[in-house]
């Protein structure tokens, strides 16, 4: 019963991971938060935890990670919303 939901969370997290990171600090923080939220929810769902808690923690970590890194360090291209 939990396998379809876990697979869906994993696929969503993977899709967010493959999306663009952006050039500016704000874009990187936003995309980091989205990637972190998707990954946190997927990991939490796979391990039997609460996906909303995992998404919240992942979003915070991803936003900070995106804000403190430079576009010259890691750059996956233009974000899809630009």
C-alpha cells in the first residue's frame, strides 16, 4: 500500500533534482528549497516517516544550501520559471 506513494514521492523528488538551479542567489535558494522539499518528502516517505516533516526539513536545508553556494560552483542552467 505504501509502495505507490513512495515511488511517486521518489519520482517527484528526482524531477525536482533535475530542474534548473539558476544564476542569482534568490533563484538558487528557491530551487534549492524545492529540490530539498521533494527529496525530504521522498526520503521520509520511503523510511516510514511523515512526508510533511521531511519536506519542511529538506526545504530549509535546500534553501540554505542554494543561498550559500555560488553560481560558479554548481550551475545547471537557467531555471524553468525564467
